[in-house]
C-alpha cells in the first residue's frame, strides 16, 4: 500500500491466476485475502507479470490480437487506456520514472531493435507525447532491459540520455524534462592544461549512464540530492560514445560545463553532504591508496587506507548524516576472508563551516537563468574550504518564478513540433475529437496544442495564450461507432457470458441513445452512453453465427456498427460416413456426422489419399472422385471453437463390382449390441467364413454389416486385383465368383460360431438380382436398384406391421418450432444477396446421429438409412 492513496494500510495489490485460467489484477486486505472475498478493480484478464504499482500510479498490460494495450490508474481512480501517438505500435514498454506527478516511459516501437523512444505523460499518466527518439538500450547482468537515461538528483527537470543517430551513440542533456535536448560541451582543456579541440556538433562529451548493479560501487555516473549541481561520470570526448579511451569528468554547474579529473576509471563517492569527494581506482589489482578532494575535483590529496594492498569489493558511505567515516571492504588475497577497513576523516575536517565558508550558485541553462519556470540560487561550500557542513546544514535555495516563454510548454497529445517551433496537429489526429466525451450544455477543455510542462512553475507571459480554453460543447452526431468484445475474440462458447463494449469516436454522449441487438431476438436500449461503457453482458442459449448490431442516435444524426459473433458448442466426436465401395472416376458423397449435432458453425478439413493439402469446407458433406483403384484413405478434421477432432476411413475403389444383401439366422439378433466395432468384427468373421468355404481370395470379398435390427449385411464381390485391361474376361471371371458364392450361401454352407453353442447361418436375401455394377452408361442397373430399394422398404414396413417389432433405424420425430427464429449466417459469401438461413432450415439433429447414419452402396447409388436411438440427443449445456 501507498500512504495517503490506499484507504486501508494493509491493502495488497497483486496478480493472481483465477479459476478460469486467466491472470487478473486483484486488491484485498491481508487478513481477508481469500478466494471468496477478493475483488478485482479491472474487469478483464491481464498479461502475466504486467502489474506495476509505483507511487501514485498502477500500470497493467492487456494483449489482444497480438497488440499490447496499456492501462493506468492515477491515485487509484478507474483504469484508463494509455494514449500513445496513434502509430507508435509498441512492442515493449518500461516505466522509468513516476516522480513529480508525471510518467516517463520507454517504448520500443515496431521498427526498433536496440533502441527505445522516450515518452512523457500528463499528470494522470494517460496522454503521452514524444520526448526523445532512439534512446540506446542494453541488457543487464540478469537479462533485464537497461535504458540509457539518467535523472540528475537534486534539480528537477534535468535528464541525460544516450541517443543513437546514424549508428553513433551520443549523449544529450535536457533542462526542461525532455522538451529540448542538446549535446554536452567538452572541456576546454585536458588534465595537463592542453587545449581540447572539440567543436559542436561534430565533437562533444559522451557519458556512460549505467547505474552500478553493485550497490557498494559508485557506478559510471552519480549525483546526490545533498549536492545539487554536482555530477561525476565516466565518459570520453569525440564524435560518439566509446568504451575504450575513457576518463572521469565532473560538472559543478548541473551539466553546463565539464572538467576531466581522471584519465582512467575510478569509483567516486560523496562525503559530508557532498562537500568532499573520495575516489578509488576501478581495477582488478589490489590497491592501498585513495584520493580526497575538497574543491569539487580541482585538486586531489592521496591517502593510504591500508598497509597491505587490498582487492576492493566496495565501500559503505553515508553522505547525508554528520559523519566523515567510510568503510572499505575487500580481500587481501583471492582466497582470504573479507576484510573491513574503517576510514575516519574527522581529523581532515579541522572545523565547522561558518558563513564565510559558503558561496551562492545560480542554476542556469547555458546562461539562461530560468530553469523549469524558476530562478534558483543554491548555497554551497566554497571550493577548498576544509570544514565540515554538519547536521544543521541546509542548501537554502532562493527561488522565484519566471515569466512563461515557449520553452516552458511542450506539445499536447496529438500535436507535433515543427521546425518553426510551432505545435501542429499530427496527420492522424483530429482536434475536434477532444470534445467527444461532451454533451450540449456542458463545457470541455479545448487544447491550444500546447501544455505546460509538469512541475514547471512559470507565471504570466504565454501562459494564458497556451493554456487550454474552457468552451461550450458543440454537440455532435454519432460518428465512429464501434462494437467489440472485452477480450477481443469473436468466438464464444454457448452458455457463457459474452460482454460487449461500445465505443464512439465522436458524438453528444449524454444525449445519444444506444440500442444493441444481440442477433438472437433480444435487444437492449440505453438512454445515454455512459451506462454501457463498462460492457453489456449477454448469454447465448444456442450455437451459431449471430449478427450483433449497435445503433447510436441523437438529434443530430445516427451511426451503426456490426459484429459477427460465433457462438460454438465444443465438438466431442465425429464419425466419417463413407460408402464401402466406390466406382473409379465417379463422384462419391462423403459425410461427417458430428456430436453434438448443434455445435454451431464448424470448419471441415478433408484429406484424400496421400494429399498434404486439405480441402476446406463449411459443409459436413463433400463430393469427391477417386481416380486410383484399390484402398483409398479418407480423413476429416472438424474444428469448432477451441476443439479439433478427427476420423479416418478406408474406401475400396474399383472399375466395377457386384453386391448382394445378406441375412442371418434369428439368433444373431439376440446377441447384436448394435455398435460399430461389433459390426466390423462380424463383417470380418463372415468374410473369413466365405473365403474358407469357397476358396475365393480375401481381397475379392468385402462384407459390411448394417446398423439396426434385424441384422443384415451387404456382400461386395470385387474383381481380382486390377484387371481392367481384360474387361470382358474379367467380368466373366467375376460372374463365376458370384455363382460360387451364391451356391455356397444357398446351400447354407456359410456359417460361423458366434460363441460356444451359438451357430449363425448366413443366407442370401432374395430381394436383389445382384446385378453387375458398372461405371459405363450402357448398364441400367441404377434404375433396377432403385426399384429394388422401394421393394425392400415396402417389405420392411410390412414386417413392422405384421410382427409389431420395433426396428431402431426407423425414426419418427417432431421438432418444436420457436416463436422467433434466430437469425444466423449460413455460409461465407462475398455477395450481398447471399440468402440468410434460419435454424428451421438446418438438418434435424436426429438425421445426423453418429452410429445411426450409414451409407449403403448399391451400384452407383448411395442410400442413407435413418435410425433411432434410445439415448437422448445430447445438447451443449453450461453448468
């Protein structure tokens, strides 16, 4: 918790993975942080490890459609989406600073790899404007991202950044929080007093801005609140930042001018409120000396802190209290234990400082005395005064506001600074959109394109001109109406809550009526826009594709938005219904039967043979022509929602064949469980019995047992291998095979033992002449088979009536028609004239049950036999 913000001192902000498998941002009291009592102030799921609670701000990230969206809560107010320039398209974002009621953020955009753009926000942290492009980034020791940006301590508004320009890294400084940046002026002379030839902008001073990951070393740059204006950093002079020819540089005036103090890398610490500097060489060899300066690095005194050289690991220094003691720790050898060396500088500071030991220092920016809208005068110890500041030391800052000038204002959100120093609207930004959350009779702040820099204290001058103006709301017709789901997905499971968000780019919100039609016969209306901003929930009770329509209207106009929502019921099983035998080069109908049958819109992927590319349809049936004789494989995959199921079947393809219906002795019916596996096994047993009795090869016989009672089957007699070249002789051979089989069947020679004591006899069903099935047009077997089918169905009806025996594959049903048909989209079509399909037009679920649907091939005609099941037709329900 943060004091003054969180109402309860034991409030906890946390990420948690909830029962739905998503990560949510939750707040709770420590004593009551249970599953039943915790609550989430952000209704949607968030990205894992994206919660940041820092000062007055809370940040979270939500990724939808592959794009990250960022949200912020200021002072625990409701979350608002962070607004970056429209086409920044961030890949990554890091919160760098939340000091002084403003957010600094580093954003890696879509076209960046090793650099980030620096953005700065308004007070609420919502609207961000660009402060500096292409800031260098690197990886820390633990793999974390390190941005080369440094905030100078003790003086607000001063930042240093390393920017990459044309593959060169250069150091820039700003005195007004990123509005203006400039290169660092190199020292005039080196350590030996020789002039340094370095002319801007071709040559400048460049600094390493990484803070030390070891808290006991000074790092490459350091400054202290207790020593305003004093900066010490490692760097180099030249055209770009280098890591070879480096030295240590110091500035006593907040970065305006620099002096070199060492030619190698040193650790530098601030002692006695910054009144003294202590330096030790940064090296891997043991040392025994340190240097102390009382004049801000202009001169150094050498001191020995140990008689035996020490491998220095770090130092403990506390510059903000009344002490002149530092503790150095390290090893005398690589294998020795830690050694602590206490260095006391009290004897060096001979006395306490008096008023004659102080001088004033005016903060400026290249001579400009107004920095962040103020003139500031600091009190500091005179260089060389070897006195201690003491506990009661204060910097005694004298400050007075300045008149506001252009440098005190940055461009507002949606505006860009041009070469004439004017803020002009970006090409993607419409200034009139600022009044979109506004209603007639109300007022809104109309931006001038400028906003005063946060924490800038200037007065008068351009302040009135550049400050946003309070204006009356103009009242606008609805424009840019959008409808979307909270998670950005267009697929929803049946029975679950679907939450819709309605957004409007422009319009008189408080006077706009919103109507939302869910597409299933239910609609809701709102008298104004505000109640629907948190989302509108609706539960769909059936599957399908629903057209969700939002309509906004006020006295000035109207707008409409449409969303197509797929409501699905996860598919659990698929049965591929194919004919057992097909004729080569003739179309065959293949059907995939899905359970449950009311699963909504499904996608079917069909593979034939060795094909690696599927045929894709939205229909459960497909017509296909096989061109290769022999056994062909058919595979279907059905995709619905988040589920994907598959089934595979084989089909025998031949140029011609014959078929004959078979029946069995009644005792087989008693043992018939009527499941696909049993029927397949019985077919194999009959095939073996036929081959054993007749001596005909297995590959010429195929037996398919039909579902239902009485038990029946179809015998397919296939040509011997692929003998299409000898067509007439092969047909004669096939007739001989048929005659042999029929003789065996008519003599009751074909029988098998189902179980001990149960002998089953196979008969020829005398309802067909078993004609030759051919692909040529000269045969009239198709008409004959259709006639025989009618005869067979008539006989079946007679048997039902005569013996009153229920045959399960005959089904009588009635479907209740709803009062209002649900509007659905039946197929994908680019034409606006594509017909709409209602639920009543879809095939009844009983017609497509898995085991009840089988295809029987009689020649080139496939007939589908419906069957009834004693089971209840499954429905997709949500518990």
